[in-house]
């Protein structure tokens, strides 16, 4: 196969769909990794018809399930001889949920989908990535990580299996922010380990984007107004899809790894701002910085240890650059 292979999770809607279209138009062999195959087939057909590229495959994947990830990787290895670009785009956020939800592996569902799943999928596909001449991994983080500018905000590592579900209230939006911060922390550690074989790993900070009508219908009336405001100013999925493509293919970013990159293709840095109201306002408005929480070695090691234990994946012990 001459065309480069890109695997995009959650490629049947939103940014994932837009990214699949972009890569297909550019001549890539696109693997759509989707949980909903019925919806996926419709999108697959649309992409092929729209781009005139019939090299678009659809494989079933539920990134919240460790068994599903294992099955997916087994099927992938039977069909393909390598993987050039892996984009962890799929994410879970059910608006308005106030009760704990868990995956089949009894991991809090948002964290399982948005952090543990990408970690385990990367672990199992590392052999396929190594076979590429210039392998890339891109993790989709969002502006939700900016809530970590708030003092004392931290990931609740002690409650990822619902250990305190009877005494701590559930906030799906907080869990979403925690999972995306965890994915950023994993990005930094993963880059350090996988650089031995030339695999670059970066994350993108996705800004507020336009929300589909179906998603807006899920909002209670009190939140619907803010959703409409976001739609007025939010970025289009196609714009972020183009950023995905640029991060993964740009010569200027080819040797960049272990970084958070914003939608302007700027490599972001840990916040340098100090305390005080004015400094806090400047910090929030500066889209070139991210919370120092993400730059803390203990936090990075904590999320890495948690994901390693949950998946029984030993990157450092098994991965020797084979």
C-alpha cells in the first residue's frame, strides 16, 4: 500500500468526520474507528462519494472497553501492515448527567473513554506505528483543561472507580475536564517513552466549536442560551480538522513531540503568570499557555500509573523500541 494510513477514532461525526474527509481528500488511506457502525457506514459512503477516494475503511471500536480495544487491534493487525498516523479524536460527554456512569471495566465512563482508552489503544498499536517511516500520534484535548488555572483543581485519582460515589456528587463537565487533562499528561509521558523509535506524540487544544442541533437538544433550557452563544463564535469542525492535518503533516512541526499545540499551530507553554486578579485575567485570555498542573512531574506519573494499572499495560517494561 503506497498511501499513508491514518486511523481516526470517532470519525462518524463532528471533528472526526471532518478530519476523515480532509485526509481522504489529501489521498490518505483512512481508517474510521467507530462505535456505531450503522452511522459509520453512512458517513463512510458519504466520504467516498465526496472525496472520490475509495480507500476509506470502517472498523468497530468502543474506546471505553478494554476488550473492544483488544478485538479492534487484533482485526487491524490482520488487515494492515503498519500505521502512519493515529488520531485519538473520540470523546464522551453526556450533557446534564448527574449520576455516576461506569464502563464495562468499572472505570468512570468519561475517564475510560477519553483517557484510559487512548492510552491502551496506543499501547496495543505501538508495533504497527513502529513500522511507519514517520509515525505520528495526536491526542485531542480541549479548552476544558483551562479550568485547571483554578487554584487547587486536581484530578480525583481516588474516585475513578466510584470509590466515593455515595459521598461525592457527580459533575459530568468536571469529569470531562479531568479526562482531558489526564490525556494531556499522558501525552507528555508517552512522548518521552516512544521517542526511542521516532514516534512523535502531541496534543491539540481544541477551542470552543460549533455545536450540532442534535447536541443542542440535549441541553436543558438554562444552558441552551450559552450553547447558542458558543455557536455564534465557535470554530467549525472543518477548521479544526485542517489543524489536525497540519499538525500531523507540517514540515515545521515534524520533529516536535511532547507538546500541546493550539488551533493557530502555536506550541503552547506552561503558564508564567503570577497571582492577582489582573494576572489571572491575562492568563485566561492568553491562548498560548496552559495550566502549570500539567507540567508537574508527580501529576504526570500519577495518571500514568493509574492507566497502567487499569489496563495492565507496561509501556516501559515491554516497549524497548522493537
